[in-house]
C-alpha cells in the first residue's frame, strides 16, 4: 500500500468533464472542464427489485429513510442547467426478489456469500422497462450535497448511468476520467463515500489469522465485506459501519430522484425501477481510479453492473486470497464486462521498477476471472480494438500531454495519445 498511497493522490486536481458508453437515443457534443471537488464522508445504499437488479438484499427490519429534495430551479430546454441541492432524498424502497443475496449480518459469511434467487444472465440483465426519453439540448450540471451530476444532451444519449470513484482519501469524481466521459451523452454521477477505507483498516486479529491460515474464509471476507457496506449499508463486519442512507446505492437513488425533479427533460428516473424506485444496475457503468478501482472491483464481484472500467488498479490490498477474488458468486458482474487500464514503464510482462507492483494488479484480476490476455498499448496504438480485449498495459507516456504511470489515462485533451483506447473501453470507437 505504500506505493499506492504515495501515488494515489496524483490526479486529484485533474479536470472533471466527459463521457462514454453504448447509446440508446441521440444528442450532441461539447466538453467542459473543472476540478475534482474534495469531499470524503458517507457512502450510499439501496435495496433492489426483481427486474431492476441492485445486487443486494437488505436485512430484515431495515427500511430506507426519506427526506426532502434540496435546491430549486427549473431545467431550460436548452443551455446549461446548474443547480445545487442541500437536502437528503431517501428512496424508501424495499428489497425484492431477483438480486444477489448477501449474508448481511455476520462477519464470517463474506460479501455476497449468501444465495440468490435468480442466477442466469436474463435475470441479472433484464431489458430496460422502456426507452429512455431525454428532451432538450445543452448540458445539465447539478449538485446534491456536494455530489455532482452531469448530462450532455447535445450528444447521442447513451442510456447508461456512470458512477465515479477516485483515489484514496479524495473527494468525488474518478481522478479526472470524468473529463473524458462527460464529452458523450452519459448520465454521470459522483457519489460521496469513505474513500479512506482500505485493507489497512482491517483489524490486526484477522491479519494475524491469515499469517497462519492464509485461506481462512472469515479473515479473507473482511476487505470485500467492508467495501460492500460502502455500497449498500448492510452490516457485514463488526469493525466498520455505514448508515444505509449514506451508502453509495441509496445516495445514487436519491440523486436520480432529485435530478428527475430538477431536470425533467433529462429522464434521470430511467435508471430507477418504475415500481420500487431501486437502482437498475443493469444500466449502470462504474469507473474507478486507483482506490476507486479496488472498490468497484470488489463490489462488482457481487453486483451485476453493465460495465466496469478500472484505471491504475485494482490491487488485492494485501489480501491475495480475498473472497472477492477467489470465490465471487455467479450473480456478480461477468468478467467480460470488466476493463482494466494500468500503467507500465516497459511492455508487459515486466517486473522492472514499479512494473512489479502493476504486475500484481494483473494477477489479481486474472485470478478474479477477468477476461485476458493483456494487450500492450502505446501512444501510437490507434486501434481499432477487438471485443475480446479487456486488459490493457499502457506503456510509457508523452509528458503532460499523454498521462502515464499511476493515472486515469483518459481525459478531454484532444492530443492525448490514449484517446483511441479510451473511446474503445467506453464503447465510442
């Protein structure tokens, strides 16, 4: 973790704006820049519904809280909508069948170690309940409790919600990747969560157990279980707690409800189940940088997202036999929906210098069932790329123009040599 923590904050000030994904309805261009807002703090949670899979089931007796929409104003049919909300919006939905069931109450079970009622792809990725219906033009920029929402209506609308997580102990965003993805017609949201939670916080009693019993299931479940608490607020470990209303999923559901009111033409409610209000993860993309990559890799082992994009990660954080790597349930995101971009100083495979630690990231995702092999990418690699390519070694850089090393790689600089690959992983090739 020393290498990780020394480099994780590298891009906290990178510009925030851009986009990527498959499309559903059309719209326009345009890019904007900004800086990543610094805020750590609570994460968010939500339960799920049968057709809109959120990937978790709330424990008995748990209930979502409700609150009041913050902010005011109307979204014009063209131009830019910029609104800040101060209220908390609870979803108030309840758990339903068809989702990944986690044990939720014990530290020994492991995130997602419980049974699921539906396990085939048809249940994990049901068709959308309707077509997305975005109207108007311009860009929508909203903020709910310091959590930014963005939609470029001038681009073809992708029908995908992109959730961003950044580096360790940083604020909202994905370390600057958003400056690329917001250039397309994605719905983008940067939820707040406790970005300081990592493997170093696991109690030493579990660490000591692993020294003598490296495959101990209880000890190996701690890291992913705690990250799953960030996702849904369901109690799994006895040393860390996340309020359900502050979980990533409930914050996201609240943000979609808020944005649907503030920007009715944006059709933000498309990403919520029409019956329960639960987040439909089958149309959600998650993008992470460094710590965010670790977190999405762990959560996606149990939650079926439409696409996972990790940059400069994930690591195993000192738990190579962690449950999310060695025994993920079939109800998580399949390996062929996951993409990894990591920086190498030399062509893969390489153990020279910092490359040795990056090699361990490749080992982690390979062991976790992500689809290989690794493809070396240079700034002179224009593509096109094949659908079978998911793991990428980004070799070298080009000064400040083409980011290299422990970075996000994708930004809105038109001279960035990684742009062909960035477009590919975002289905914009």
